[in-house]
C-alpha cells in the first residue's frame, strides 16, 4: 500500500489501513481485531473506561488539546436525563483533511470509538455530525453503520450485553462555524449554526438541552486502541504532556504532501525535510502554519526550533491546533495567503457578535486593498489594532482566528506588506 | 448559600440577589452599561458585545448581560480598559453603518448615535466601501432600513418570544446577515408588531405612520394612559405643534411591561382632528348660540332652579376620567338624583400577548369601564356601543349627557326634554336639541385618572392644549355642583380625586399624589359583565 505517501518515521495506529478499501467492510474490520475493544469496554464500568482514557493522557484532537478523560469525567454520573455523545466530523479548518480520511478508510474504527465513548459517559445516543460537503465520506460511514447495526454492534442490546447505544449520522449543510461545538449543537437541533454563550457548558446543557460531550473524530478513533492496549501503552508515544500519535495533514509547497501519523513531539523541520521529502523544487522555506489556518504563522527560523506537540508549538508562539501543516516556500505571497484566509473567515463568520461580523469583513477589505497596492503603512498599525479588538471579545474564537494570521504575518513578514505598499505608492506617483 | 451577593462595581459596593447579572446590578447604582441585544423583557443572546465589562481576575472582558454576579467580584464599567473595549466594539458598528442621521427617523433617540457620541472615536477609520442592503417593507406598520441595523435581533426575539408568532428571522451569515420576513406576508396581521419599532435601538425598524413626521428632539413626552381598551397600558403622548404625533408604551411591569398593542398605538388621530366644540352653546327659542362660560353656567343654574321635580336621566361615557365621572355623578345628585347609564364597545375576544400574558387587548374597548361601574353607572346598549337609549331619547324630564356623542341617535333625541344638558367634545345630530352644550376636554388635554379592569387607578397628564373654551368636565361640573350645593368646587384634578376618595368607597383612602406614574389598586373591584 502506498497511500499517497508513507514514511518509515510514521507510527501508524489510527491510519494503519489508510489506502486499504477492504477495511471498510465489517468482516475485515472484525477479522483484524475490530470491535474487541467495544466488547471489553462494555464489560467494564463506565468510570473504569474513563480512567483508562485519563491514564493514556489522550488530548482532544480537534484543536484545543483538552484532556479527553477529564472532559468525560465532567458528565453527570446519574442518567436521569438522556446524555449525548456528539462526534464532531465537521472538519472544515483550511488545511485539515485527517477526519475525512479516518472516516472513509476506517469507518468502523470511528463507530467503535463512538460506542465506547457513549458507554463511558452513560449516553445512549451518539450523533456523528459530518461536514455537509463530505458526500462520499458520509455515505461510507452510513453504510458501515448499517452493517454494524445488522451485526449487533450498535443499537439495542449490543453484543448481548444489555447495553443500548444508538448512532445517528447527521450531515451538516456546509458551514465552518458548525464545527464549533455549541454551533454544532444548534445546527443539530435544526437552529441556525450559531455558537452558544458558555456557561452553561455542554456537560451540563448540551445538545437538546441535555448533558453532552463532544469529541473530535481523531480523538474517538484513538479510543479503541487505548482501551485494548491500556493507557501506559499509549503513553510510550509522544511527549510526557502530549502523549500518543497524531495525524499531521501536510499541504503546500512540499514534495510529498499528505497525512502522516507521527508521535507528538516530532520536529517540524524533520517533518518537512524528511517525511515530506523537502520543500518543492529545492526552494527555500519561507513560512509554515502548523495547526490550521487559525494559528499564528511562523517563519523558517521558528520552524527549525519547533516540535510538534501542544507545548512545543506554544514555545515558538503558535499552536498545534489540529496539526494541519501548511508549508510555504520562498515563492509564496504571504499577503495574498493571509488575505485568502481572512476572506474565508469573513465568509464563515456566523454574524452574531459584532467584532467578528463587522471586523472580519472589514479586515478582509483592508487586506484586499493592501494586496492591490492601495495600502499605507498606517493601515498595518490599524490592522494590528483592529484585529486586537477581535481577540477575546466574542462568544466563540472565530474572530480570534482572523487576528492570528493577520497579526503574526505583519509581525514576521512586514517587509512583504511594505513592498506592496511601496509599489502602490510608486505606481500612484507615476 | 446566602440569597444575596455583594460585589464592587466602579468602586461602589453593591448587594443584589444571587443570580443577578452584572448589567442589572450596575443599574442599581444608576450605571447604565451600554447595550443593544439585552432587553429586560426578553432572553439575552450576548451578541452585541457592547456590554463587555472588565472583571478583575477574568482573562477576557465579560458580557454584563449574561455574566451573573459573584461574591467579592470587582467590576469596572468605566475603567480605561472597559472604555477601550467599548470604543473598539463601537467602531465596528460604524464600519457599514450609513451614518444617515440627518434623514433617519431615529436620530435624536438612537442608541448608536448616543453611544458613539459619548464614547466613540472622533473619526472613523474605515475607508472601505460599505455593504448595502437597502430597504424592505416588513408589512404592517414597519419599514426596515437594513443598512442601519446593528443585528441585535431584538425584533426577531420579540416576535418569537413575546408575541410568539415567528414572523422574523436572520438570514445569511457574517456581515451579510440581515433581518428578514418569511414569505410575503411579513408582519401583516400581527397585533403587537409596533413594539419592534420601539425596541429597535437604531433606525433600522421605523414606523410608516410616523415616518418623516417629526424629529425626536422636537417632541414633548407626556405620561398618559391608553384609552383603547380597559387594560390601561401606560403610554407617553409624543406631541409637537399641539398635535399628538405618536403614542409610545411607557414601562409599567404591573400593567403592560414595555409593550402596547398596535390598535392602541394608532388610535390617536381623533385627538388631533379639530372637529371640536370650542364654546358653550345655549339654545334659546330654536337657535343655539355661543356664549361665555359665565353666561352658560348662570343660565344653566337658573334653568335647574326652575325645574319642578322633573325626573333625571343621565348618560355617561366610559372614556371619561374618574374625576369627570365623579363630578357628573355629583351633578346628577345635585339635580335630585337619578339613574346613570353608559354604553361601551366590546370586542368578541381578547388578544393576549403570549409572552407577557397579563397584557391583552381587552374586550372592553374603553379605558374607564371599571371606573364607571364603581361610580354606580349601568351598562346599556349593544357591543357596538349603540342603542339602549330609547327611554332617554324621548324623556320629558331632565337629560344629562357626559362624553357620549350619541352618534347612533337621531335629531329627535331630547326634543321633548324639559332640560337637556350635553357635556362633551363633539357635536352630533342628537345633540342639536340640547339646551346647554358645555365643551370639555379629552384625556389628552387634561389631568386625571382611569381605573383599569384590575381596579388599578392610573394618572394621565395633559399633552396638548384644549381647543377654545373647552375645560375639564370635573372643573366645569364641579363648579356647577358647588354653586347648587353651596359646597367647594375642585380647583385641581387632585382636588377632584380627593372628593372622589371621600364619596366613593372604592377610592376611599387613596391619594392622588401617591398614585404617581404607576398607579395603585382600588379598595374593591366590581366584576364586569361578561368577564
């Protein structure tokens, strides 16, 4: 198998069967050891499952890196009201393409993770909220789920254990903001996809007003492996604070872009030079966005110091996010790239909070003006100031995501902005 | 856990019930934190981000409208940081705002204008072209100017949470989001949509009726009470050039909250019409002629004195104030006593405001039906406020009429009366035979009180000047009664109310001053026919 590219530096746990269409079949999945973890977990108490996950140190793979076991432990212990497990498969962050691959190559891995997760938080219903554009992915998942129901792995009295857990695949309608956990809940309930004010937090008031936990696809896909092998086993990979493996979605100016599963703490430079076969055409590296478009951009020097774990990224002033590594070589036009990201966020802002609704669109217009050579140096200071007013002033963090690339690119690549401004001034003078 | 929380807001120690929001706690020290989406009568989506305040120890500014107070919390609403945060948010509001204040109906009472004037940047920094939505007719009385909208969604929430008729929504997202109606019907056929114009903090939703009629700063505001039904919604008369320009609800949680119905809101043009009786008229051998008050009252007194035990029949109006009705009752007594009837229109059903169910457009379509009942008057006639006066029309004794213009009666009404006194605002065919016509004021031109269906006595104040020689009925009739009984006439509405409190048990012990602007409930209520 040569799923687009592979590397011997990889530790393939979640992505073992990427590129193998047989894995989608329930029989193959079971033959290869699938649903054993489910059987084991259903034989254990809910809290024991939570403890295994706590022991593993698994952190949420959606971007925030919140410890999964701890999140599960926030759920109420009684089941007087329905609990819900929500799986966030609304993967929309520019640069991210791991969840789609996890679902389409190994749908049962996710279903098994969801069922175990539901058992752990005493939920009897799981909603898998798929991004609206994931037509093929959603179909693959729905077919796998039908098979799982047919063979008694999901639904009533799973594997004769008396446990009932239903799973519903829900297709979104194509809005980035529905990947925000409370926006997803509103969308799932049939309302506008608008993030909710927290508190109350989902563990108290979540989907349909009931206690809910929401986890990323990749997080839930790791669960069967952790339940099977134990927390200690999982901790052998990665760093002390960021244990385990992580899928890195590498895109941009590298020779071998793609999904790579690597232990956390892997050096970013090595990822680019070795795993991905280096920057294309032997060009020099200019910049990397290591965690999806909402994290600060870093320059080549910072890349050389950056390790790919939650703490390592913070050390160089950025974030691991969902580990979507966007690589830009010396030919990249930073201003244009940032403008495109801001356009994206302006388009995807839900429009509730004023700083985001007005600020993102305004920032996009200013960026466009600068790109067209009609900017001034004062615009840069104003951009820094205006985007700062979008940080921490809104219900969700979408507007912070506008600020991150703008501010970091102005700080680190001010020359590129100035060059466009000067060129515009020359044209204007002539 | 104690029931109260003590915290510090802008250096003041504040103790409020647990669960109070910072914004509401700040109100208790007179600090109004700027806000758009928060409204005390609806849920708080915390989306306008204008009420962000600085809370010591919190990593981010907190929305005051949804953040509940905690013991020992230190809140700053006026610190450099809080002001800077607010100024930042205000700048965003102006990025796409058309700044068309000179032609905007809301100008002068606009929260965006006020806040920016108070705390905004001196100069806007946006050089970019603005997004343009244009206008939309939302149906009913509402026009939508999309470009002025601040997206607070108060209107959407009013329709869904308070009127509970989902007629408005937000469509699209980001800065393309805009308020819109479903289908073509828009707000057509809803009964409370005028309120969304009131709660719109800017000029996005304006009243077609009021459009371009007056500037906000030219309007005088007079507290009053709506006369369109027996609910007695507290309102303000907005007047200019001695004309009522519009009615607006006035907050009173015991009666109407912040709301009023569309019927009541638009029932004001009759006040401005100018088809009024402006001078006392005395009929002498067939023809009526205008005279001064002194001549009219002197003549009437003489006529009354000349009567020889004639039977009295009286017609009052449920639109007259308690004081007017009290003076009228006094006059009937002074003439020797008799039965007083009144007629009042009734609707088939109530129109309840579902999200504020103690408020409804009531069946009785007059402000003081309850007052008339307490005064001992009897309801006659049909639900259309017509008929029921057959005995009186041909009465040969004394006919006294207050306020009821007798529009359904013909010109023979009172033609056989020994003495026919019409005290009112408008003439009709049936008033032609009156020996004395005494012009009086409407509720908009005088002080007084109404008693609503719950027995709440509520004051209103004069917002426009009375035409010609028209005077309040309590004043005119009170003077007559004083002359006839050698008593003391009322010199003010307060005097008239005090007399009422002394003579009608239901009003006993009540004080005009204590009623204030919110009213008080009478000692006893009578059950209204049909309720």
